[in-house]
């Protein structure tokens, strides 16, 4: 979808902060993703127009970063680490259990990721880039269900804070 009027104002203000317009491609992709829940082809074309880039250049940037989703992913992106420390601490089993439980849930997108730099909390996952760990399959699904029931306030799927306060227990040190 194209930017809303309010987001178009934000996009133009963002572009104005950079000496070269094309440097604003990442924040504009985040803005589009926050608006629609994913980066639509229409948004990429609009961004290309705003930045005087070819649509393929915007697509190339968007497809390089896994945090940009080019298809709908629902409201919660659950990123489960299976890298070395999490691997030995049960990350693959955590991933399998969450894929099984939420595989047909349109609100929850479970993905496998490389080390997310929270090895001391292994096995760890992020929900919309908010860290949780160490977890068992049961404690992970309890947390995800709390988000689903509105008992925790998720960030946007780009990880931007929402206006509502975050649950203090949602962040691990
Ligand atoms: S190995 Fe999982 S957070 Fe580092």
C-alpha cells in the first residue's frame, strides 16, 4: 500500500535529514513495514519514486535484510536462535515445538535465525525483536500466548516501540 498521508509527511521529513536522499532507504522501508505489517511491492515503488532510485534498487536492499518481510507475516514475528550456544541448550527443540504449535496461526510467524547476541540467555528468541530467554517450549508458548491475548504489548514487527508501555518482565538482561 502507498504511505498514508501522515506517513508520507514522516517519510519526507526523514529524507530531509540526509545529505543524499537515497540514504533514507532503510528508514523508509521500516516505515512502510510498520504501516502495513510487511513491505508491499507498491511501497517499494513509492520509496523508489521518493528517493529517485530504480525499484530494483529498493528491492535489492529490502531483500538483503531478513528483518524486512516481503510477504504478510501476521502480528508477531518469533525469531528463534539455533546457533551454537542455543543449539546445545535446546534451540532446535524450541523451534520445532513453536513451528508445530503456531504453524497454522496467521498471527504468528516463526523463523529460525542465527546468533542474536544473547547467548547468556540461551535458548533465546525474540518476539518482534524483543528478547526472551532462557526458555522451554512451554514457557515460550506461554509468552507468545500472552502477546496474543493482549497481556503483553508487542513492538511493531520492525521492532519499533509502540506508544504503549512495554511489560517490564518482557525484557531480559
Ligand atoms: S547462540 Fe543463540 S543467542 Fe547466541
